[in-house]
C-alpha cells in the first residue's frame, strides 16, 4: 500500500501515460543510445581488422562494453577520455590475446541515428520545445551526435561525464532541467531503459515515456512523442 500520495507507485514509476494532457510541457529530455542513436555491432567491423570471425570477437567486445558502461562517466575531458579508451582497448587485447590499439577499437565503434530521430526532433522544435539529450556517456557524445546528424537539432547535452552523475541519479535530470530553463512539471523524458530512464526521471519528479521499439512500452517510435506531449 502506498500511504504517501507524493511517492511514485512502483508499478507505474510515477510516469504519466500517453494521452494525458500535458499542455504545460516546455522541454523534452531524450536518452541517447537506444533512443536517438543505435550502435552497429562493433565485432562485425573489428573482426576483419584482426582477421578473425565476428562470432569469435563478440564475447571480448561485450566484455569491453560492460566495462565502458560502468566507467563512461570517467571520460570527463580529453586526457581522462584517452585514459578510459586505453583501458577499454586493454580489455579487448586481454580477452582476445592479441594487441588491439585504441585506434583499431575506435574504428569499429560506429553509431547511426534512428530513422525517426531527426524528424521527431525537428517537429518538436517547431512546436517550441526545448530539446536536451541526457545520457550516461563520456565527453565525446556531442561529437557522436554531430556525426549522426543530430547535433544541431538539440538545444543542449548533459552527460554523466560532464555532470558527475549517472542515471538513474535524479541529479543528472535536474542538470538537464536547469539547462532547459524549466521545472520538473514542465518537462518529459523519453528513454528506452526502465531502470535508468524511467525510474531516474520519476525519482526527479519528471514525467517519462518508456520507448520500446519492439512494443510493450509507452511508445514504440519517437514519432509518437509529439502526440504524448500534446495529449493527443
């Protein structure tokens, strides 16, 4: 039983469902990976460089990715980012029992924007929304978004590396609100992970939409965000 009316109920995580009027919304916060951009399987690109089969490289890449996810916030600037990347390359080298340079590793890491990302951002901006990307990422995220063709479609970017806080910590969301210049009741967050995006936004007092492109979430495409924001 939820005796505190201000405490979000676990089942809904405090989020307002699509279709609820949100006429006061002034800003849309959006996750990066899995929401705006996707990662091409790095082992597909790395394997030919090492003259190996992708299936043999994949476990090592996944180990490196797990490490990066836990330490991405440590890449705060050029120097610390270089150190983080060296550690990631070392993990690949250890797992594959052969030398993998930072340059070789980075060449295999390729992102691309989802097809619905740019049209949705453009539509939301035309409606007057402030658009802020909120992500557990290192300091290179702005460059990644530019390469994916989304950099100029956003009004700001808040990373765990720059803010010093990782989702689901409410602090990273509050930093995004400050950048957007609005309060918790004037924003909505869109993300693809329940544990980081939905729970984190709820903890910060921000409405959230769970994006599940395979179905089962609040929305299955970014094209549905505008309707949810307007209450349509």
